[in-house]
C-alpha cells in the first residue's frame, strides 16, 4: 500500500514532508529552510508536531554564539532538552545555572521557569521534546531571574 501525506503543525512553508503509512507509521523530513526565529529568541525547526501524535512534539533549537532564550515557562507541558552540539548554561526553576553539552538531557516540568544561553564558540543545538505536544497557547514569557 502506498503511504499518504500528512501535515505538521505548524505547517511551516510546506517544504516539510510527512509520510504516513496505513498502519499509522510515519516518516518526517523537516527542511532546514523552515527554521524560524521564535518568541524566546531561538531558531526553531519543527521536527515533529502532528495531529496524528498529540502526545509529543520534537523541535530542533539553535542558539547562536552569545545568545540566550528569554526566560519562559510552558504551562501544562513538560519539556526535555537533548543537547546535540555546542555548550550551554541552563537555568531551570530554583536550580543554579549548570553547564550542558552534547548528550546531556535537561528535564523541565510544566510551569517551571527556564532559560538557556550559548556559552560556546559554535551554535548550541538541542532538541526540545514536549509532552503533550507544544502549543503556542501554553507558552509564557517571564521576567528574567536575577542571580
């Protein structure tokens, strides 16, 4: 049987491809050209956020040298950062800033304040894995936390 095509949410510019099998299986190929600058000052490429799988979303995040996200929280959404490359300083909740690098996972419970800063010489690249899937309505920008 041939695969059918689905839509990612948000659909981006339509260059992303989502192929769905009749059994619910899927292959998604995001296009680097669909990367956008988000409200929290990080470049985002939606890798997986589809109506067929509302329980999880995956996005590649990229912070340029010296940049940081604005302080924010996600309501009714847990988030994990999986660092792929670069070096960052992450602050979540009441924890002190912690240096993170490739292979590190950061878990951010629902409603907890978060920010990450690129402290390396190259782009900081990490995947944001949200449960349930990320919805813009759940995003809250917050005042920066003072040290």
